């Protein structure tokens, strides 16, 4: 998953590329216009945030699938998120039946319910991450943009955590919560890469 910030840049989770970069020559993005070869415009290992620049249209979308490209894009927000903040994110939700699997664009509203420690390995700067409650999460949601009700992007979905509600009861439900990384700590660098500063 990812989010177009303008005609030439996509915001996503860094591990969507770093997790497979040993298998491919360059990152790629599929938009409504088609399949693009990309380059890394900004990378934050500690926050797991990546900004890709679209370089070359490798394969256009078939006319029957092509959508009109938007003239307005999501804006990066400088807002700080905290416990209780209401957010939403957009992903592709897969529905399974006995005979078929289908995928659907899915908006999910949630609340910031927990602060989690960020990465502090190898001397990386510490930045907290935030778990969300009241929503659904599936594999493949990484890179989903996280918005405030105002519509500004404040984070990227980067992982999930799971836990049993009561560790001593093997019949207790297991919860899976999405985890987001805030963009605020790297907002200036993202804007520089976008040519906005």
C-alpha cells in the first residue's frame, strides 16, 4: 500500500521495498495510470517510512481500467498524535469465501490506543510508534496512509502487534492491532524531497 502525494511521489512503509530489494533491480508502484519504475527519494530506517519518486511508466493501465488521475492529493500534516486521537487509514481488504477471494478498497476509522517503543537498534534515533484500536488489520496493509479527520496525513501503517487478552486463558480472544509510525519527526525531510521547502 501507499499514497500518492503528487503526480510523482508515493509515501509508503520502507520495509515494503527493503524487504524485497535483494530480489529486484528497482522499486515499482502501480497507480491508476499504470506500472512505474521508481527511485528512493527519502528513506527513514528508524521510522520505517519511504518516499518513492516515479521515474518511468513501464506499462500503462488498460483503457478499461484506467481512472481519471486526481488533480488534488493528500497533504502531509504537522499535527501531533496522542492517546485518544481519532485517525483513519485506507487499505485493500481481502474477503475470502469457499470459492473465491476478492479485494476491496477499505477505509477504517480507529483510535490511537497505545504508545509503543520505536526502534533503538544500531544507534538509530528513538521515535515512538502508536497502536490503533477499534479496527481490522490484514497482511498487506503496510504502507497505508493514516489520516486525521481533517484529511491530513500524520502517519504510515508499518506493522501489527498481536496478544491474547488473558495470557492464562487459552480460550481468551487474540487481538491484532495496527501500528503506525508518525511522519512528524521527518516532515521537513519529506517536504524537502517533495520540493516543498
